[in-house]
């Protein structure tokens, strides 16, 4: 399959995120539901690292190489967090908090990894790439919903919320192009390094950005904890039964 096919597949993960955003635009959710959705998104992101990225990385590379890749991803995540300060300046500090946009960046990072895995999977098999892309539609619903709901609760203007939602497809398309062009035919060690890099990036973004923001709406533990576990379990079951 050509690059055009890969880029079309990369739009599917973004479709799930946009669908979640539109759902939050349709009806203002209560704060506790926003917190629960963020915890579910954090659970899904953690499962991507634990179930998909690191196991595949361990199979293909030396542990010292994986450590370097993971640390590189974590450092890059810090760079992205610093970039949210610039984003805040663009939209104004009166209606926006850095934490809100940090969560947006974290969700966009998850989409970047979705695109990377879709592109790399398609390089191996067109059927595998299609399966990866479709499975990520469901997994990305909570993230898009939670980000837009958070924006609404903080009073971010609707035009800015819609602009942010329409920008979602950019990162998975970029990731898919990278995965297909750079990782297609790459050595096992390089593939393992790349997987560890994105695992470090996603895990740090989840722990340092999504989880703290998820706790702010005040969702009770009886809701937030099952939401996190549910997100993790959904991704794990999809990985097991969809053959991802």
C-alpha cells in the first residue's frame, strides 16, 4: 500500500477524538464526569505503554538501548510541556490555564503514537494497519470528550475549542508518515528504540499532565478509579481479541 493509503488510515484515530469532542460540545457534562473521562483516557494511555509499546520494545532491543529511548521520550515530553506556556500566551491567560492545554498536548501526543503504530503496522501488513486504526477510534473517544469538556468548564471560547478539535488530525498523519517512511524496513534495534521513546513520552505526559488535571474536577474515587481501570481494561481486551 502507498503513503496515501497510510495517511487516510491515520485519520481514523483522530475521528474518535473528534467524535468525543463533539459529544462534549453537544451537552455540557458535570464536573465529575469530566474527571472520570480524563481518568479513563489516562488508563487507556497507560495500557498502550504497558500492553503494546514496551512488550514489543523488549522483544527487539537490548535493555540499555530501551532505557535511552525511554529517557529520550520523557525529555521530549518535558519540552512539550514547556510549549504549553507559549500556547497559553496565544489564547490569553484570563480564560486558559496551562494545565488545560497540557492535557490537550498529551492527547495529541497519544494521537501521534497512534499514527506511528498505524504507519508502522501498515508497513508490515495492510490488514494490520487497518485493524490498528479502527481499534483506536474507540480508545480515543474519552480523550476528545474530556479535553473539550474541560475547556467548556474553564470558559474557553467555542471558536478556540473547535479550532483545537480540527487540529487533532495533524499529529496522527505526521506519526503515520514517520512510521511508514522511516520505520518501514528498519532494523529490529531501531524499531525497539522508537517504541521505547514513544512509551516514555506518553507515560510521562499521562502521569504529569492528564492525571493531575483529571483530579481537579473532584470526581470521587468510586468513580475515578473504576474509570481508570476501565480504560486500561478496554485497551487490553482490544489488544487481545482484535489481534492488535
